[in-house]
């Protein structure tokens, strides 16, 4: 694969490669939840929520997790499973990238505040260190929202190439 010399086109490819990489990770994490039952029906989701509550939930999230998430755990587990899978599929294919990125950003912020609290006495820098597993993905989703992450290596881009090829072939 040869990359164009135009800097804008190279940036477009770089953003597309990042989009596809993040999408593949979400497909991997979503597929075992969608095609298996351990996470959705056999307590996997509840296990993680309880683990978050034991060791790293931001204080304002505790009542949300205890009062809303755990009582509706099965429904939310399915939402998480199919949401991760859908986000991954959209990013890999390059379709509905902005919508998937918005939901991915919301999901990552929810995960960050549910699981990455280093404690009230932690130095300021530890808040960032504790959040790396979610904040990096949140930044990727923000970049996909701001940029044109679907302008290359996507179904949308293939459609434009096919349409322009058909138009020139008809003349």
C-alpha cells in the first residue's frame, strides 16, 4: 500500500487506521459478550460492577451503580454487549462513525468514572494514570467525532470511488 504525498490524505489514512484499530478492539470485546452468555446471563456484568464498587468508583457514581445499574443488570449487560459490538463494527467498516464515536465516548466516560478512581488522597497525577485504560479510548472517540475518520478506508469512501468510477464510465 502506497500512501499519497499529500499531508491531508496521509492524515486521513492515519485517522482511518486508528479508527479501524479501535474498532477491532471493540469487536473483540463485544463478540465474546454477544456470542456467549457468561457476561450477559451468568453474572459476568454484575461481577464487574461489584468489582468497580469495591475498588475504584468515583463517589458520585456509587448511587448510580447500586441504585440503577445493578437492579437492571441483565438489560444493561445486553446493552453493553451489543453496544460494544455495534461500535466496533461501525468503526471497522467506516459507517455511522460519528454516531458510534459519540456513543463510544459516552461509554468510555461512564467506564472511567465507574472504575478508575484512585482515591480521594491520591496525588493529582494518579487520576490520569488510573484512567489510561479508558481515557485513551475517549480521546480516540473525540478525534473520530471532530475529524473525518470515515473519509478513507471505509464503506463510505468505497461508495464515493465506485460512484465516481461509474460516472466517468457512463460518459
